[in-house]
């Protein structure tokens, strides 16, 4: 779909510019730190190296969804059940962290008790990046029922998760993680707890490390952080290596807000594009259409060979059939609603 006008190019990339700069800065800081610390490591006595906190990799095999076929005859209810099955199976795929992350990227399009339970469950995942992705997904849904689960992660052993939880809560209007954020603001080099607004959480020394802060800043700034193809740098690298057309994706995101028949038709056409990044972006953009034609157009992507496309299409299909999206797209939640508790 070609909708880019010369006068509007700055708007298409305005939201990504800050993130790309932060991303480049983070990579540069990491390179400098490795260069400075390498000699000291060579002179030290051999020692067993701990396993990395995250095992997430963007391996091509993880991005290929298992072969599937569509039933010859299916009702809308059948397709709704199928969509939930696709999302649930991916969110609980114990073997592939990247698949779980991709499911969270799709679940962020929904604000439903069932999707919230899957996001809450992922907050206890053993993989660092899956937990982080769950926090980000909770923030994108703007589901205040997930606030108690986010508060628990303020004490996560990994500073990346604790910091992201504090940032997400702050964006949702909850100040529970204010002590963590203020510790970073003040630059206090303490691994002990700090107190603000009656809250007390352990503040890891890594939250005062320039390289760590640069990486966290890049994470918060990259607008495609929890895009359909995953989380953070691995997703960015995959899209770059696969030749994904990010200019078209940016254009799709920009024009999707204009609900015209021509744009609606163009988005449906893009569902058959050869570029999986474009297919996923088009599926996401169609989530706000509530008509049978859109649902019918999304359904064939339930068997797409790329997991991100399949998962995004499943979530978008649910939206087109009436499942609520992020809270900002529907009336405000009533006050004093019982909060969702994370499954035990």
C-alpha cells in the first residue's frame, strides 16, 4: 500500500526517531563497556560463567508456525474458539520463549479476562524477556486489573523487569514504583531498599550502570518494542535481516486511523502481501473494524506460516467479533471493580 506523501514523511517516522537514537546509543554503550572490560577478564582466573538470564533467541525455526489447515465449514463461534486456541497454545509454549513473546505482542490488542489471565501468567515466566514482554503487554492493554500483578514485579530479581514494571505502572497512573524511578533519577548507588509514597523496593545497583540505563532507555523508546515479531533487539534484528519493509509498516500505522473505504480495502489487500511484516501490520490495523468482511479477510491468516502473522490475525479477529481492545478505545472502567488476581 503506497500512501506516503512527501509533506507527511516526517510524521510517519516521528514516533520511531527517538527510539532509534536510543537504540543506537545503547548498542554503542554496550560496545564500549565490553571493550573496557575485556582486558580485565583475560587476566582473571578461569571461572564458571553463569547462564544468561534470558534464553530468548530469534531463531528462524521459532518464527515458523506449524502447518495447519482451515476447516471446510466453520461458524463464527468455531473461529472464535480457534483464535483463542492459537493464542493460548503460543502463550503456553514451554519450548520457545520467542513464541511466548510473540503471543504477548498479540494479546496486547485485547482487554478481556481471558487475555489478562494469559498476560498475568507470563509475568511469572522463568525467561527474563518473556516477563518483560508481559509487563509491556499489560501496559499496552491499559487493563487496571493487572496492576496488582505489575506491583509484584517491582521486586523482581532482574532490574530490567523491575524498572519496566515501574515505568508501566507510572504510565497507568499508579505510583507504586516511584521509589525505583526516583532512585534512578537521584543516581543513588545503593542496592538496598528506598522509600517513596509509602512503598519500599530493592533497587539494584545495575539501575545506576550507564550501559544498563542506556539499554533500558532504548527499550522504552523503541516504538516497535513489542511489535508482532517479538521484543527488543532480537525482533529488530530479525526484521532488518528479513528485509521487512518498515516504511510501509509506518505508513500502515499512520493511515489506519483514517477509517475510509479506500484505506479499509487497501489494508485487506495487504493481508496477502509477500512481506510478513506488512501482513502482520495490516492485520493489527484491521482490529478496530467490526464487520463480517474484515473478519472473513483475517481468517485465512490463522494458518499463516509465520507465527507473528498468525497470532496477530487471531487477536485482530477476536476484536472484529466483539472482544474489547485496550481500555482507551472503550468507556472507562467503573470504579471499585475487583482486581484480577494472578493465577496460583
